[in-house]
C-alpha cells in the first residue's frame, strides 16, 4: 500500500508527470497485481488520467446510490480513450 499523503494543490499535474508513469512501470515489474484506487468519477477527473496510464479499469458502484446513466457515461468515457474495462463491482448488496 502506498498512502496518498496530503492533498496536492493540482493532483492532475502530478499524475501527468513522467515519474508517475515510471512508478507504475516499476510496480508492474515487481508485483503480480497493481490496484490503483481513484476518487469517484463524479468528483474528479483523476480516474481518467490514472486509467489511461494503467490501460485497464474495474468500475465500482454502490447500490441505491450510483445511477446507471453515470456508470454508463463513465464506461463510455473510458472506452472512448482506449481503456479496457474488465468489469464492475457492486458494493452494499
């Protein structure tokens, strides 16, 4: 686990740096599975940057909270940018 620490004033700038890409590449070499947790798609666009760097995503939704239209929009946004969506996890069932 790699904790996030204090909130950055411009997190997207950090995610676009070469060092973030290098860190992900190193993790892929060291570990069998690398999971990156992102803020909710409705709250931030960070998920788009991270998913594009990772190339693959799993969508997580919450029962009686996540709207199907929002989930479909997020999935469309990811697939339109070339991210492979492996599936979805439904919480609170």
